[in-house]
C-alpha cells in the first residue's frame, strides 16, 4: 500500500530496492519508481499484483509466474525475450525494460520482506506499507499509470486549477 501524501520523494526506496536486487545503487533498475509530475505530487509506483495478473497471462514464453506465498509476479530471466507484451497488458505500465538487463523488471516483493517498505519505515515516513494480499478493490485503486495518480494528488494540493501549476 502507498500513502502518497506521506511520500517525501527521498528515493530511499529506490536505493534499497536496487541494492537488494542488483547489489549496487542503480536507480534505473529499481523495481519501485518515484515520479514527481509537479511539486507536491510525488508518486511511488510499483506492481500491485492486480486482479487477474494480465501481464502473466500475455507472456508468450511463460517467463512470468505468480509466487503462491506472496502473490508477487516473478520473472524467469532466462525465458524473458523482452517482447514488451507484459508492459502493454499492465494497466499501470509497471514492468520496465532497462538497458543492461536482459529481462523485464517487476517488483517481486523481495520474497515477502520488501526492502523499500523497510527503509521507508526506518526513515519514519511510512509512505509504503506491506499488506498481505489486499482485496481486489484496494489493488484496483493503485492499478493505474502514475500520471493519473499524480493528477488526483495535484487536484487535492492545488485545487481545480492544478493544470496552471503543472
């Protein structure tokens, strides 16, 4: 779960994620991304394991699967052919292709203990929270592209004339 209003945009979550998965700080390869479309509209964006898992369904090589314990989407790097079908199928456009990687990147929930959540809590922000298998309505609320979330946040921050600020 994400509490967008608590996110400071510090990017500690991206650092923790890249360290966890890549063994180094490589923000481009972080499975969580921070978007800031306008001041005050910071959107931490990651896989929400959306209902039906459309990314898994469209994968022609069965490179994507679902972890039975966490519900996370797992990527078999040896099977991924970077066809982009999972990106097109994802309503939130979460899977990403990064130069220097031979497979798509999708949050795997760090095997059940997300590094991004841990570092966010340790920093005292509490913008990220792990929820075991949230209901479909909750997941669906986060299953939109980050610019749509930013648009809603901007309306709250700036009112109806938010487009003049952006």
